[in-house]
């Protein structure tokens, strides 16, 4: 095989896609840490980091350098291997989950049809849930292996919380699967073509499923108001109390990538993914113009939900632990079951 | 390509399985078991059974193992002490019995292995085809298992419930 052949083979294209998505995610993580600090500052009527670079935009790089320089502390009596493994377990499943998210349509480059999704799997949604489900190990193991009471309680809380909120999350997605009849994210997005009222958020029981998904998503990513695993007021920093330097940063990286995945999954399932949301006749012919518009639509939608995450974090106070469990088991779970049943009725009435 | 991936995951499966039984720390054993389950799921995916593979990760690694880990952590089990040090009898006969078993098992697998493997049919192992089989061919076993699960769930709730006095 010649060089051009190797560079355009399926394996090479997969490598390009993985590399592209990976660098985009890492870039977004660093931008998000800046956005979080700046937006929180604006919400609290202060300035936030604004010294490094224009508007403080180089702050994430300064943070990164600081994290690398810090001493890597391993507590005495800690279970060493698990302690070292936990931060990696926070990042890897989060990255894997993003593999099935379609970020653009099927494009043709140099006569080769390429789907803008890393892994176009028939059971793609299951893949996403499998990967996010493994994310809980990072928190639990970090909490246990640190050999610290605060960490352990944080780890215990996280496992209870993530198991509880996985149910409404998956049930709200099941309602979408009833509507679409497929588990393949690419097909789900393609079905939502046309004007924005074809999006799944307006199908079945409008808005309810999306609302449940969003609330459960906040709990799954351990974001305020559900950030009990790291509740500072009670647990110092929860499961990552004992971590320092780059390992501490890895947990944050995992959290931000999880936020990204959760937003992207919500956008894909409910808000038309990369569909622009206007009637197809208004759009240009398939080509670079249309494709870049569609990718931009996806990025903008995800960016909005990223902003929403930050907005909610600095607006809503944290729930107490019993309130959290009550909301999950007595509020969200029955509501998502009702949503599933009602969606089933709507789907039957509307016919196939 | 597939063969290399299979050997990598097979090695992972065996290594993690050995870790599960040899490690004296219950949490480390549980984590090794979780690794084992994920690696087996990967082998399922290599065999075109993606639905089973993904469910394996979601149900076993994502839910059941987390619950087991949760319980182990709540009980705060530490390094397990050896109750009885193994005697000479065990030390000699144990490996010998394992060896004999491995030979018998290996011969049985080797003898029954087909010379060639057919390609999987289109759509094999997807959620759709597995679901269709479950609701047609295996309808009665499927319903029986659902009933069994509900009974055990009701039983668990009943046992855990506080007495209403």
C-alpha cells in the first residue's frame, strides 16, 4: 500500500477522528475552567481571573503549569495502586462515552464518505451508558483508597447518588428510544431533520423527558445542586480531598468531559444534534457550507448547555443528602416512569 | 487484527481473574472482577455480540459490581487474614488437581472446536435481533425470569422494610 492509501484508509480516518475529538474536548475543558471562573465571578459581581493573557484567557495554561509543578502526595496507609488508578478511571470512561456522539452529518471528502462520529454503533446509546456507568468507580475508589474519612464518605455518597439518578436518566432516554425506534445516535439525529418542531423534545410528552434528563444529568456529573460527593462545607473536598497536583486536576478533567458528554447526549437525543432546525428547503445543497453550518449548530447547542451548567451551579444552592435521595426516588423516578408510559400511549396513538 | 485484540483481552481476563482470587484485599478483588467483566464484554463485542457485550458492562460492571463495592466499603473490610496456613497436602494436591482439570478442559475445547468459523449474519447481535428472539422464540423463559426478578425485588423490599407497629 502506498502512502496515500495508508493515509486515507479506514483506520487512519478513525485515528484522525479520535485525535480531532480528543483535542477538541481537551481544548473545551480548558476553556470551560476559564468560563466557569469568569461566569461565577460575573454572577457574584466580581472580576474573576483576568490577568493572564487577554481577558485572562491564558489562565488555564497557567493552572496547568501550576498543577504539574505541585508535589504528588500519596497519603500514608493509602491503597497505593487503586489510589494512583482512580484519576485515570475518571477520565477514560468519560472520553470513551463521547465516541458515539455524532458531531456532524455524513460528509464526502475527496470522494470518500465519512460519518462525523467516531463509533457508529447500532447500540450507541448503550455504549454511552456503559461508559458513564463505569465513571462511578473513579469516585468510589478515590474515596476508599485515600484512607481518609472525608474521602470515604464522599465516595459512598457518590455511589449512592449515581446509582439512584441513573434510573431516571436511562428511563427518560428510553422514552426517546420509544419515539425513534433505534439506539443508533446517528439515525436519531437524522430523524430530527427539518424545522425545529421535529426535534424529539417536542415529541411524545413535550419537554418532560428533556427536563428529567437534564436534572438527572446534573446529578450524574456531580454538579451543583447535586455535588454532595465533594460538598466542601461538610467533607472538605469529598472523594478527592487527599489528591494534589495533576491527579487532582484529572478529576476535574473527568467532570468537565462528563458535562460535555451529558450536554452532547442531551442535544443529540432531544434537540436535533447537528440539525440546524430550519426547514430543509432553506438550507444550501450538501457541501462544505452546509456541513460546517451543521457542525457549528452542534457546537453552539452544546456550548449553551455548558453555560447552563455553570449558570445553575452559581445560582442554585446544594441539596441536603435526604432531599437528594427523596428527589431522586420519590420525585424523578415516578415522573420518568409516568413519562415513559405516557410516551408509549402517544406513540401508539400516532401510529408508526 | 481481531485475533491480536482477542489475545490482549484474553490475557486481561485471565490476569484479572487470577487477581480476584489471589488478592487478599476485598476492594482490590472487586475492582479486578470489574476489569474482568469489562474485558469479557470486549470479547463479546469481538464476536459480533455487541448488545450482550454492552449489557454486560451496564448491568454487571456498572451496577452490580458498584453495589458490591459499596457494601464492602460500608463494612470497611480490610486485608483478609489467612485463617489456616495451607498444609503440605493442599500445596501438593491443589496445583496437581488444577493441572489435571486444565488438561481435561483444554482437550475438550480443542476436540470440539470447528475448523472454520462462519461469518455472522447481517444484524447479528444487535439490540433489534436479540429483542426479536426474546419476544418470540424465548418468550416464556423471558417472562418467567421477569416474574422471578419481581418476586425477588418484592422480597427484598419486604425484608428491608421497617416494621409498621
